[in-house]
C-alpha cells in the first residue's frame, strides 16, 4: 500500500558526498518513522540512521557525524546526506517505514524501497 522510492545514489570518489532521497506515497495523515539501511555484497543488511515524525534521530556508530538524516513531512520524504564517503560505504541503500502513530496507518509499516546503489572508489 505504501510505496517507497529511493534516489540519489551514484558513483563517487572517496571523500565525496551524495544526498539520498526516499519519497513515500501515503495518506497525508500517515507520517511514518523512517530509517535507512544498507547492504553490501556478501554482507547482512545493516542499520544506518532513522528519524521519527517528531524529528528524533538515531544513528549507527559508523556514521560518526558523516551522515545526516532529515525529513520533509509535507512531502513525506526522508533524506540522507552523506559526506566524507569511504569505500566501505559502498552498498545498496534502502529506506523503510518502521513505525507510525495512527492505528489506521499500521498497514504501511514495514514497507521497503527498491534501493539505490552507492559506490565509493578509492
């Protein structure tokens, strides 16, 4: 029911920056807590960053100030600004809905986007 579309990935050199976007198609009343995950070849999917509709954020330790998650509730879009990229950041990045306040919106929790590829060369 909820559709998520990631964009903004690409290929950059180490030290470069990318800004990922995740647009959610949902009712304007369904403001989801959202998160970014990533998965590299041969690795398990791992948590990157999350943001609640209130704006409260949580980050994985490896972010270390390099990534910043933000949201535009009017557009129902979440962003991930990635700076000082490292080769180990190379992965497919996914966004997902992880929570919502309104019961009528519960069916949209657990939706995933198709992913956007980030490749960082040394």
